[in-house]
C-alpha cells in the first residue's frame, strides 16, 4: 500500500532525508521550500509517521565513533525462530533485527555505549539462547548513507569517513542519543530537546552542526521505513573478496545504483569467510536480482564467490544505543 497521498508527500520525503534545516523552526523552512505553511508540513509528517512511512526525524550515527556496534548473526532452528528473535529484541542496544533466507538466519545490529557493554550484550544473547553468536565488526565503510530516492535508484557517493576528529563529551553523547531516538514533531523541536537536556537551543543546534560537518552524523533528516513505501525486497549480499582487493571492489560496488549500503566486515575463521557486504533495496525480488547481476559483472567482482540473503521479516528497527541509561536523554 502506498503511504504517499500526493507529490508533496513525495517531495517532503525525497528532499529532506538529509540536510535537515538546523534552525529554530525547521518545518517552517521546509514549508517555504514546498509551498506549505509550517502547520501543514507538521500535519503531513505526523500522518506519515503514524502510517509507518517515517521511522523518525533525527540522525544516523557513524558506527564506532562515539559508541560501539557490530553486525551479528545466529543460526536459529526453525522451531525456535520467534523465541530467539524475541530474546534478541529484548536487548535495548539491538536496533535492527531481521530474518534472512540462509542457514544463518537471524541477523541483527547490536549497539552499545562502549565495547564492554556491547560484548556483555552479545554474551547475554548467547547465554539466553544457548546458541553461538557470530559477530562481524565493521572494518571499513564505502557507503553507509541509507537514503532512498523514491523516484528510482539514487546516485551513490562514496563515504568519506570522519572528516575532522573531535573531542566529544557527555553533552554530545546525549544529543546523539536523542537524535537516534528522533525529534518531536513540533514547531521548535530543538528547543524542546534543549530543554530536556538542560541546555539552550542555539548550543544544541551548534553542536549538531559540528557533529554533522565532522562526519560523526552520517545524515540528519527524515528516516524512512522503506517497506511501507514499497521497497519490499531487501537483500544482503556477501562477497568473498581477497582482503587486498576489498578496497577497489568496495569502491566500485558502492557506486552502483541500487546498492544502498556497502562495507567491509571482519570474517570469522571456519565459519564465515565473507569480507565485503552490500545491501540492495528494491521494489521487487526481480529488481533486486537485476542489481545483483550488474554487481557480479563488475570487473572487480567477476567470478567472486558470493551469497545473497533476502530478508523475509523485520523484527525490530529503531535508533542506536549511544548512552548508558543514566546519561541518556529522557
């Protein structure tokens, strides 16, 4: 079912997935761009959120900068999938959890304020399920900007990483946690956030801009729920690229239209030999396979062993866990 009522909905979601106005009244600025009063922009965005088209308006956080994260997986027996998915989802730091078509079938992203907390989270999942939990930490990002061109495949831009090293403090951590959860859909969301954190609005805006400009925030804007918008075919493709060839292959793969994420991850000896990962989001399985065929034909990937893992169910999708409970914005 298409959640968009008209071209204005489409413009709102296409234009403001990144470069969200970092001003006191951002929805008034957006309204000027699309020809709507501020109140009607807010009404539309609230409707789109309630319908499931929007996850939140906030930010995506660069992995392993201010917090820790990893992609992990479990090979769950068929008769225990729901049980194990529930155990995984109970961990507050698990922000994405999917069932995929593979023997290793439950995949999730675990996040935590630090490495110790992350390892403790994985250990709890292992103890409660009684099954091995395989962790595949990120080694290098080629494209981690999961934005969607609702008109078709977008032209990808290679990830540039952190552009400026910053000394981050608890205020930065709290702001990033709040952005991972999402801003309130009100006229002055940054003022409301500032009040919650015991700060002034301009200080919050200045810090968000600083974090964004430096690359700690990969984007600030509308975070979509792609399935609700018709992008129902989600495939993770893993490639067994020799380590010394991953750089060249990753750059080419990340630039391919239809590839929405691309990164190098650590292997697990004798369990998982794949070094290069990409995500393909498409409207149909056939469309996804067309993108995969183009990827496999790239000179850097020709003849490379790979597997495609289509998602069949999403158990959880939320923002990352950045701060310990006592530090998190309430």
